[in-house]
C-alpha cells in the first residue's frame, strides 16, 4: 500500500496561505514556511486591532468632546453628567461629530448640560 501524504489537501492549504501572503516582500511571499508565519502573525494582529480600533475611536471622541466642552466652560465629565441629568441620549460619536462639524448645535447641548448640572448641584 502506498504512503498517503495528503497531497491535494496540503496543496490547497498551501495555496490558501500563499494567496494571503500576496503583497509581502521577499521570502515572506515566496516560501511557504515564512509566508505561513507572517500570515498567522498578521491575522493575530488583525484580530487584536479590531478591538483596539473601537478603544482608539472612543478615546478620540472623548478628546474632541472635552476640547469643545472646555471652550464652553465645562469639563468633559460635567458635560456628560449634565446630559445624563437632562436625559439627553446622544452617544459620544455624535457629540464628537457635532463638536467638529456643528459648533452652534454643540453650544446648545453644552448650555443644556450646564443648566442641568447647576440644577443638580443646587438640589443637593
């Protein structure tokens, strides 16, 4: 009985990896072993960074909101607390977009937050 080495299956697996290694430089593109290591590492980074991207964007939105809020005499935390007290449900992404693209609308929101922050402070 001849020795079975899984030729078609192995070839398919190798072709799949080599296709993913397209665009790499040198041996990382041409030799299977290097290509496999690089592709696996790249997939690991891609998985990790899909989660990291969400953190990075949230941090960016918070920085933008904080900068805009300070222009209206509020800190980020006081703005968010005021909006929560006012029962305004605008997420951070939309607040950041308003802060950058529509400063007048953000000013109205900041004013609303300021009045509710002051009301909450005087009530307690």
